[in-house]
C-alpha cells in the first residue's frame, strides 16, 4: 500500500461528503470531519511502528522509507516523489495528532461548518505533503496549498481584526514563497534540470557566483540566504515575526494550535530538509549568524511575552522565544544540538498546542483573555488549573517534563559551538519562568474574582483534546526515546554530511 499517498490525500475524500451534508446537520458534519483526520492519524501510528530506526542517512536514496516515485511532468523532470526519514516521520506524527485533536476543539464552532471543516482538511493535506515530498516542485505545491485555507480560516472565522490579520499573514507568507520559488528555479537550472531533492543533495551545486547590487556573492550563499528568508518568515525569526501575534490573536483556537504546533515547524524543517544537505558549505558559513538570530528570538520573544496583557498574545510571543532554541541547536553543528532541535520542534508543538487549547477553554467561558481580569480560578476550576500548571511548567522546561530534555540537549550542543552565545540564550529559560509563573499566579492563585464564582469546570470534550498532549509532556520528560530514537540516526548523518 502506498501509505504516504493515503496519509497525505485521504482527508480529501471526506470533503465532498461534508459539502453534500445539509448545513443544519451539524453533528454529522463534525463527526465526518473527525473521521477525515482519524484516517491519517491511524496511518501515522502504523508508520511510527513500521519505521526502521536503524537506517541512517538523510541525503542518500536508500535512507528514505515508504518511497513512492512516479513520473509526473516529464518534460520538466517533475516527479511525484515522496518518502520519509527520521526527520520527517516525527513531523508527520505531530501533524496527524494535532489535526485530529483540533477537529474536536472545533466542535464549538457553530457557523459555516461545511466550509470550515473542508478548509481544515485541505490544510492538513498541505501540511502532510510538505513533510513527505522529495521533489522540489511537489514540495512547493504543498507549501502553497496551505496558504489559501489558512487565509480563509483566519479571515472568516477569526476575531474582530480577522481581515487585517489574514491579509498580513497572506502577504508575509506569499513574499517568502516567491523568494523560495526563485531559489528553487536557480537550483533547478544549476543542478542539471532536476527538482529531485536527493539528487540535488549529492550534486555539489554551490560553485559559481551571483551578482547582487554590484557585488558578487557565492551561488550557494546567495541561494541559502534566499531560502533562509522564505523559511524565516514561517518560523518566524526576528525581524520577520510581526505577522504571528496578530494571526494568533485573531485566529480561532484550533487554528492557533495548528499555526504554532505545525506551521512554525515548517520553517525549521525546510532548512534541515533542503538548505542544510543541499548547501553544506553555506550552512557552515551561516551558522554563527543563525546562532545570533537564535539569541535575538529567545530574549526578544521572552521580553515581549512578559509585557503582554492578553494571554493568547503572551503565548504567541513565547513561541517566538522557544523556537529560538530550535535555531540554536540547528546552528551548533553537533549531534546533541541537532537532536535537541528536532526534539524541541516536536515538544514545542505539543506544549504550545496545550497552551492555546487552554486559552480557548477560558475564552469560551469568560469571553475575554485579559490576564489581570481573572484571579483565584484554581479554587473554582481545579482540573483546568491542573492542566494549565502542567502546560506552563512544561513550557518553562521543568525537569521531568518534555521541554527540559530538548532544551538541555540544545544547550549542550550549543555550548560546544558558541559558548558565550549559549550562556546568553540560557537567560531565556529564566525569563520564560518569570512570565509563565507570573501569569499563572495572576490567573489561578490568590482570592477568587467573584465575577467568576460560577465559572464552569473544563468538560469532557476539552479534556479529551488536552489529555494526550499532557501524557506526552510527562512521558517524553522521563523517557524521550520514543521520539528521539526516531530521528537520531538521520540527524547524526546530517551532522557528518554538513560538518564532517
């Protein structure tokens, strides 16, 4: 069975069913959409079990598993070429899990259900395709497929400033996509008229130079910078980050979860899948700059988070800070740092998903997100406060929870390459503890705000969306091997291929 095709495109099979259902059959629409995400999740679990963890390599044809390869547009050497390795399988599993849980978190949406869930399923197709594609043209096609549904999901079902946030997201992402397309075309012509990523990884395409603004820049370095900007917008990396807080604040809660849990990871995934193995010399040249960007992201994001009054915007800025640790690990050129970076991508995806889901729970009840407007909720909603405490402490990086393991690996690897920068980056952990604990104290501790004396406790559906993420935060905190073991061989080989 061509499992990668099924895991990518199976949600499309449910879209016609959704569109044929009457709009007033709301429960039928919701459960049909849930089935549309349950199929990829089941296949992702099978993929996880069947994946051969012993295969090393990230730029060798034999290192990719479950490969499907068929001619597509032969006149331009474009193929339907898909496969996964230790890097992509973790992202496929994360995408499938969060998409499934977000459908249940979307059950509270009560208008335009057919359109909302159809766009959501199309979004999942794009996300899965990005993590499975091994043809550059196919990768770019999936990358662009995500743009349209996300634009409408924010612009139609978002908050008061939804149109502004959706347009800002669209323009930023489109700019990065156009720049990426130019770089892809340059690699196509330089690499012997092929979009085959694996062939480009082994093609030594970095020679030559490009004239820019009257100066000559090495071809590999110029392409690396172009791709970096395109991916940096997605991460987002300062100063390309300004679209993120607006998009998060205005997006519906499940879309904020997907945005932070999956879409941000596509930027760092693109660098690891494309820029690093295809342009190793430029990667080594750019590593100190990437470490500097990591420091700025970590400290700037934490300081901005500390200044926020809106709980959702605080978590949005914390994502910018925590993604900085991914960048630090990627810049280190060490096995520990690279493993920590990919593990942080997965852990941040689950932790930040919990945080945004928890914001949605309180917003549905109180109809606002002002941190100062609460107080003493732990006595009124103890189960909700317990889930929140777990998510907050996991985000801080408390030992015994998943955030600690990945950040520790990143700091170990980063210190070997950039000791001074890594020490400064570690200050982000202290800043993160400061704004997270201060936020928790203001919302849950102290005397109960009488305005919320009758606030309902978290319900069963909401617990269902949070419990798997909470379990992962605890499990991976004590035993990270289920995820770390998936990508360890691939990351070790990538380090050898780029840094020698």
